[in-house]
């Protein structure tokens, strides 16, 4: 099944039959005068009054309980960079489509033409009552760290900058399985992260939470070490505790490299310095730092993942964010915390070990858990059940859910019916 598309095909997809990719649909009937009286005046006044008395009832009487905002200022869009708010709209509409198609979550894409942190946060806070959750998207580092931190602290709904945490969750799932497959303990791994932006920092934070102790981060100027005087506060958190100063030092006997940079930032010569069976994730898109065949030319036993759909082990955020918000919304979570993210990673990792269903075999052939298949495919419908349930349960167990009565198996059965 070819995934290659031409420019004209992509443009036609976005303008035919109607411009854009999303539209609004109603959920109640509006066919009679009585329906009109219920939907609008005078009937609408009653839920308004109830919500005024108890704001939590917005989850009962409005779409808030299943509505996510996809918000960007367009400063770090895919591989396109700072293209501005309006030009980012096709991506944000696309994110809304993925929410709906994969997890039955409704969403509005909102492009905010503002790069000032204070003003951007004020805009988001002002519109937040509309939504049950907020997916921040394509906001450049380091501003994205401060924006997310403020909104998480000041709002009482789940907020997640997917460029950071989505990649962290999916690669953590892949790391869990790859390390197990190679018979290595995560706490014994030497991990190199090439890139020091939003995703790299979030991934590194989560890897440490998983148990990684020896992590070396590299930015465009090389290894982040104690003698560097040009580091911002986010990079300083990842100053290596080793004596590594050069990229060669970093790669020598490394068990894993995560590339979140650009093509060519490390080479086959660097891979040749790694352990005999390394984990190599080259996630620059659309052109990875190294292609799988380049890695395999010097380390044939490597487990390789990319961000592309035309190679095995695609690290795709759609494995995570729709279902993370599904679970968070369903228990009316106040935030998305580390235990919820970790639960999602383990659920994704575990699902890869399950045999493929008949519909997946029709799409992908006879895949099975192994070096070419360490994380599930995006169209595995079981993600809806397993990841959403793990996240919801994590929210309940850590006390951030508003829902008081929660039964995990009952919830899983409900999700299975939605699939």
C-alpha cells in the first residue's frame, strides 16, 4: 500500500468536496417549533441557570465533556518551521480529524496570532471554559515549556503540548519493548539524545522517569556538558554526569540514540561506535537523520524506528494523543500528569505484543511482535480501549479525576462498544 502523495493530490484533498477537513454536526433534532423552543429560547435558559449555580454541570448539559481545543500560534509547524498562525490551520484541522476518527473526540482548531507568552496564555485562558481539554500544538521551544507550565497551573482541565509529550510517550513504549527484546534493563542503558528542543527534553524527562540513569543530550553545538556557558535553564537540567564532551564520546558503547534534529546530525560512523545491538530512533521528518538501511549497514542487529509510514516501527503521535484525551475527558480529569502518561506508554507497549486482528492483517500483512514491530500500528482499534482505559484509570488513582464512581472493566466495555 503506497503512502506517497503528490502536491496536487494533497491540495485537492483539502479543497474537494468542500474547503478544509472539518465541519460541525448537531447531536439533537431540530425539526419542529417545540424543538426550537428546547434548543434555544426559552428552554436553553434552564441549563444556563443550572450551570451558573454549579459550573460542574457544564459537563452534563453541554459538549464540554467531549470537546478539545487544538491550539497553535504556528511557530514550529511540522518540518515547516515558523509559518504563522493562519498557515498552520491545515495541520490543526488535520489534528481535529484525527481526534474524531480515532477516538470520537470532538475538537475545534484555534489558530492564535500571538507569539508573546503572556498574551498567548491570556487568550487561551479566556476561551478555556468552552473546552474539556486543550491540545497545544506546534509552538516553538523554549516558549512552549513556559506556556504549558502556566496553563497547567492556572486551568482546571487537561492541557498537553503534544509535540513534547506525544513523542515522549510513543518512544517510551518503543524503548520498553526494544530493551526487553534485547535483554537489557532500562536502568543499565546508555542513551544519547540528539536534539534539545521540546520533544527531546520531554522524551529525556520521561526516559529518566522510566529509569534511565546515563543520558547524554546533544544540541547543535554538541554534547551538553558542565563546561558549556551557553545553556538555557531547560538544557541545564540535562548536563551529562559523565566525562563525555564530543559526539564520539557520547556514541561510544551507547545502547540507544534518539534523533529529534535534522538529517545528517549524526552519521554511520557514530552508529558504528555504538553497542552491537543498538536501539536507533531517527525521527527527523520527512527525512530522518539516517535511513534504516544506513543504520543496518554498520549495525545489522539494530532495532530501528523512524517517523515515516514507509518503514517499520513508525513513531506516530496518533498512537497516543487521541486516546490520552479520550481517557482524560471521560473521567473529567483536571490535568494530564506523569502517571497518566506512563500508563499510556505501558498500554501501547503491551498492545504491540498482542496478535494482529484480521482487519490489521488485511492492511499490513502478517506482522508479529519483533524487531520490525515494537509498537502498534495507528489503525489498531484496540488502542481506543487499552490506552484510554489506562489513562482514565491513572487519573482516578492519582486523584485528578472529577468522576467519583469508576469501574475499569465497565469502562473498557463501553469503549469497546464505541469502537
